[in-house]
């Protein structure tokens, strides 16, 4: 979910000296591993994938990796059809929220014990593959939102909620035509970002193991109230204008790395940077990106896991993640290659160290879009208090899931 270009220049730099290789035609007598992924974003991304593929084949004589690239908008539909027809690939990418659903119905395999060293991966990224305490895949890249700030209006980015509110107030008081921050809205996108704020207050969204809803408790209420409290210094009649932050009409906004390239291209005069999200008690944030899973009815499961280890290794993960439009999930790769990301991307690298996975609940997309999002908007519009909005949302979620607490 939610990702776009993050490191075109960095990919080009890391590709220096690499030669694009040929297609993935089967060799006679070879073992063929089929891998489904989203269609390449750029020709450079295609070169990265080819380099990684041919390196794997060289290291595994007799193996042919057949890569099938599908437009992202069509991917889930085609995959669903393949699952229904028992024609799934051996291995393929999967949006993070779908892992729990596919694990629950047995469509994907559990990661065999000892396949990887879990400590090699960022915890939040790895946990996006966890369902009922077990891992059902590996992350291949991840992304998050962080705090964009106009250096002219925000000399030093706020680190805490109190500092954020003080900064927002100061910006708006200095110029009533400028908002302090673009406060997220109560839609699917805002609801995806909001749990990162909840975690920043020391809270959790749910307790899957004990089937408890927690986003009506005080940390979550405080997180929603933060957004409500920011609105007086960040009026919507200002922030609803097109690209308010990029046009200098807001001092700050919360967004992802996809906006970095757009702003730098279309608003080259804007001097901005990106910092981790402010927090109340502990640094935290949300997470998005792609996982890769091994399908239960595919072939060559052992080889499939070996391929995923290859994609997520310290050697390959940075350039592969950048080709996908995200950041490395391998700690060693991220640390070694931090300099390959631009100045504004450094904030996201820091943010992702403390990112939290979404709840491993098969119905989470529905809960996010149809229950939590309207609750956030109800509080932001002043129709109900933050507590009442989340109490009502929690009640609806318990009814949907059949949970009693």
C-alpha cells in the first residue's frame, strides 16, 4: 500500500557498472521458479531485477527464474483468479494487509524455522508477515510517512507532540493565511497513518492474541485528540487548497517519500526537509510496502524461500527496494547504503527503524476504511468527541470480528 518513487538517482548510482541482462527464457532441463511481481516503475528498475535474477541463476546452476510482471492495479485481481484456479506462481509479492487473510485460509506457506535470522530485519517490517505468532513471508521493501517541514517556517523540526502544537500555533499566529500543518483527514489514507501516532503515545490498536480492541483506550484517544487540537492553527479552508505545503500555505505536513520527488521537481524554490514523526512517549510510526510469500499450491518451495533470502540479503536488498520504490528492510543493507538516499530520504530511514506493522487481522482493510476512517473524520469535524468516536468505532469492530472485548 501507498508507495511511489523514492530513489531514482540512488538506484542509478548503485547500478553504475552493471550491464542489463537478457530475458528469462527457460533452459532445457532446468528447474523453473515462477515469481510474480508488480510491473517495473522505470527501465532502471527493470535492470536491477534482471541483475538480481541472473546472479541467482549463476549461483544456482540449472535454475531458471521466470519473472512475471503485472500492473499493480491488476495484480490482486489476477492473483485472486490464480488462487481460485489453482494456477498460482511459486512465489510472489503481496500487499502487507493481505498476508493475514492468505495465511488464515492456507493459501501461503509458513516460513520454515531457521530459514532466516530474524534479527537481520527491521522488526516492524518483519512483523507485517506475522499471523498468529508465525511468519508467512518476508518483507522485500517498506515505506512510511514522516514530517515534511518548510525550513523557512520551521528552523528546527518538532520532536514531541507539545513542540508540534507550539510550532503550529506560532506559524499561524505569525501569518493567519498560513496553516501550521496539514492535518490528515478521516479517509483511508489518514486511517492508515493514524496508528503510527497511536504507537507514539505508547498505545496499540488491537491485541490479536487475546482478541481485544485497544484503539478506544487513552493512548489512541490522545492521538486523535492531537489532530483535533491542531485544527485551530491549521484551518481546513487553508489546507484544503491544492498542494498547500508545497505552495507555502502550510509549514508542515505528514506524507511519504513519493512526495519528495514531486515537490523538488515542481517547486524547486521550496527549501524543505523531512524528519521523523513527533511523539508523546516513544518514537514510532506506521509502515507500508511489499512482502513476498510462497504459495502453498506452487512448486519448489525450498527454492522459493532461497530466492526470497536472495532478494532480502544485505547484498541485494537496497537496490531491489529502491527499484520497487521503497527502502531496505535488511538492517545491514540500510546502514551500509544510507548515503545512497537523498537528504530528504534520511528522515524516512530513521522513521522506519521504529515503524509498527498494522494489526494482523484479515478484515483490517475493511476496518481501516469503513470504521476507523469515518470515526477520525467525525472527531475532526466536531460532530463527536475523540473518545466517543473511537468508542463507537471499537464497538463496530468488535461486532464485525465477533470479539467480546
